[in-house]
């Protein structure tokens, strides 16, 4: 839920928050973030290490980052997100602050308080920003929604399925369970 406000926030407002306070900014609306739970962190660590190892072992040029990692989706200062996992294949988008522009692949792991953001707000924002592939991992349902924005395709998988990573032409398949 966005904070009630009369003004629109900017990235400067995010950086002015007290140390340890997590928030995201979408089109000038600030959304506070609760700390993730243990299962969320287990899934995040597994996915990040699996993706990182695949890229490393295959001499890939993409970089993978786990939250908190700053992604500035737009050319303005009104959108700042921290996806659970970001994969960026164009290193010119990276600087010391984070990623400037759309990552190639984003994974969000649903928490009880983030369902609406992950399934609706971020889905729309990521699609319009130019993200190529977006996964929504739902630990409660043990399901993964995979959106391929380049071709307009969407598929649902179970945690027991081998899920193909399309930005790697199916060379990487991930089974979460």
C-alpha cells in the first residue's frame, strides 16, 4: 500500500530514509517494505546462487544481484525498485549506485504483504520499462508465473517443474523444490 501523501517522492527521499528502512518508489509513490521471512530468503539464496553459477560456469556476460540492489527503471528520479533478483546483461546500465534502466530478467518472491505489488503494480511497470523476462515466485502456492514480455507469453509452473530461463534460450532450467 502506498503511503498517503500530497506530494510525489523522488529517489532523494528514498536515500533520506533512516538506515535500515526499506522502501520502493514507483512513479513517485513510496511503498514501505517489510523484512523478508526465512523461506523467502532460502528461495532467494537458492535462485541467486543457481543463476550466478550458471552464468559463471558458461562464461556469460550477465550479472546477477540479490536484494537489496537498486534498480532505477526510468529516466527520471521517481521510480526506484529493489527486485529480489535482477539479471543485467548490458553492463553499461551498471554503476556504483545500481542498475540504470530495465534488467533483462527480474524475479520477485511474493511475501504476504507484497502480492498486489508483485502481481499487478510491478508486472505493469516491468513490462513497460523493457524487462524481457519476469518471474513471480509464490512460496505459499508453490507456483511460479513466468512472463516473457518480448513475445507476450505467460506460463505457470509448479515448484517441482524444470522452469526454462528464456533469456538463455532454455539452456538454464531451474527446479525450485
